[in-house]
C-alpha cells in the first residue's frame, strides 16, 4: 500500500474546489474538515493538475506564531516560485559556470602563471664553467609556459567579463515580476551594507601637507510586518500584470496547528490583506476540530475563518466507491470485499482507510505461505484498533476513577472474543449491558459494538462463494451493510441519540439467505 502516489483520484471536494478556482479571476477558499479527511491531498492534487496552468505553492503554517514571520515565509515561497517558474536553463547554466570559474579556476591559473613568470632560470655553460641567474627568456621552456598561461588567463578573464555582461543583459531582459522577486529574495536572505569613503589632501610644495578622511556606512534593516505585506501584495500584482500563466494558487496548510485562537485570527487577518488580487487564488485549510473547540470556548476563531473567505468548503468523507478507487490506485489486486470492510471500519476517513488497508497488506505479508481469509484479516484489524484504544483510555484515567472497572470489563470481553472463547454475537450481548459516563468512552463502547458487528459481516462474506460478482444480490447487500457501518463510524462524535440510531441501523443483521 503506497504511502504517496503521483496520480490523485479526484473526489467531490477536489472537483468542486478546482471548478471554483477555474471559474473565478481571484478567490479565497477556506477548506475545513476532520483531521485525516484529505485536505492536504486536495492541495497536492492541484499541484499535479495541468488545467491549473500556473504555479501552486503549498506553505505549511508555523507551529508557533510570530508576528510577521509567517508573512516573511510566505513572501519567500512566492518569490522563489515566481523566480524559478520563469527561469531559463541557459541563463542558469551560464551563471553557474561564471561563478565556478571565477571562484576556483581563475585563482588557480593566476597563481600558476605568476609562479611560472617569476621563477629564476639557472643555467650552466660547459665552456665557461660558470653559472648565471636570470628571469625566464621568452624562448625557453619556462617562458613558453608563462606565456601560454598568461594568454589562457587573459582569455578566461575576457570570457568571465563577457559572461557577466551577458548575465546583466539577461537580467535586464527578464519580466518585471521576476526581477522584483529576485530582488526581494536578496533582501530576505542577506543583509546589505553600503559604504563610501572620501579622502582629501592639501599639499603646499614640500614643507606643508594636510589631509582629511570621512566615511559613511549604510546597513539595511529588516522589513516590518506591514512592509512585508506590502511587498508581497506588490509582487503578486506585478505577477498578475506580466505573467503569461493563467493563475497562481497559494495554499496554506495545517492552520489547525495554531492552538491560540488570537494567533489564528491574526494569521487570517494577515492573509485578508492579500485576498482578491487578480489571477491569485488562496486556499487555506483548518480542521473542524479546531473550529469547534474555538466555538465551544466562545472564541472568535470560527467567525474569523468563515467571514474571511468567499466560500468555506467542508471535506466530505469518502463514499464506498471513492474508497475502493483509492485502495485500487495504491495497491495492485486489492480484494474489493476487503476494501469494502476497510471503508466500513474507517467510516470513509481517508487517513484511517489507508491505515486499515495498509494493515491488511502487512498482515498478509507477514504470512506469505498462507493466503488469509477475509474474516481473519478484518478480525486482526478490528481487535488491534479496539484493544489499543481501550488501553489508551485506561491510561488516561486516574486510578480512583470508577469508569476503570467498565473499561477493564470491555478489555476482557474483547480479549475473550479474540481468543475465540466468545462469538461476536456473545461479545455483543456482553458489551450492550455496559455503560460509561464520559462521551469519549461512550463513543469507544459504540465503536466496539460496530467492530463486533463488522466481524459478523466479514464471516458471512467469507462463506459466500460469489461475493465478488459485481451487481449480484450478495454484493449489493454487502455494500449496503458496509455503508451503514461507515455511517455509524462517521457519527461517533455526535450526540448520543444520533449515534445510537446509526449503531442500531448498522447492527441490523444481513439477510440470512445470503449466508447459505
């Protein structure tokens, strides 16, 4: 099960956002969704989409907010994309060759030529039996080396000068947006310092002399937050005026990493100053968990997010067909029935779907000599997830909490069902009589009931000889039950009446005639 693929399957959310961007000259789109619902995948799909016709920049939000630092990072990414997106390979190779020659080869040849030209020539005459020391004559071997080296050095210097002139002309011929982007990159990466020195000397014949010297140094200061926003706005407008591409898409990912709602509002307000520039589209993501937490605490995070964008799109959980499409695109020959049950256990949440499918592949890989049945694969997936969740919940409670007894009973029941001491139906009856107070633990209890029901569905599917036939009655009923289980997993965080209704619907038994 591949962790990443070059080809992305287009979901309903991706198709809507792409259509919204293509139909508008400029836009600001908010993308909200549960963690793991595929918000980052939507952004990466835009990068790989040729219809966008322009650079797509993905900038992760910082873990800690620093006023102005986020805009500085964003400005650097945008300037880099504009500079690299229009660069010509010939100019890049010429610039690199000039820099390498001027830094290394020129120095080496200069030293060699100087040494060859100043070494003395010691010659001894047999008739006169005397020695003489002189500089290298031009007709000697050493003189020839010195002359050749000097010519090569002069030629190289001439080529370097011509290359620098060509680069300067090439830079002047670049579009204004590229020149502006490169100037901003220099300001962001380096501190420039300019200096001037003036010296005056007054001399009267040979008996009086006076001199004076003055110097001035100017050092650039770092741009403030307002200057960074202004520079980024000017760069985007310059890009819109001179670019040959249709648009630029700037994606700000993982905004839910900002825990402080005041910082979230500050980042959104910084971005608002840049919205609705022609040919520039913004796509900003935040998890619904973060928005809900801000709303429950009576804070302005949700209002700031909802009111700042042209539209706020909520990522839809995958449908059964979309889940099967995703598993087929990432793993060759993935069994459709296993894909259905992985969809049911994940609820259609993209991240959990891939984890379940990857777990199925790894389980079969660990037993290469034995093809595993569907119910054995699902049994391992379900019990691994449930036992891990129960242990984590037990560790999160204090020792004196009375709910520990209920969690321990749940742990013992699941362990007995895994060993085969209890059937899924018997374990279901035991769990139905348990009660826990906290909503998170009630959701865990409901998930255990859904998992045991899924084991029963997997056992029925394993016994069917024709479950893989598309359009057959057995296949249609399995699809329906998989969708009902996924719907119950999807509402685990909802109020008790909604959750209980979804669980009861999922626990409705599959028609017995399809198990014969």
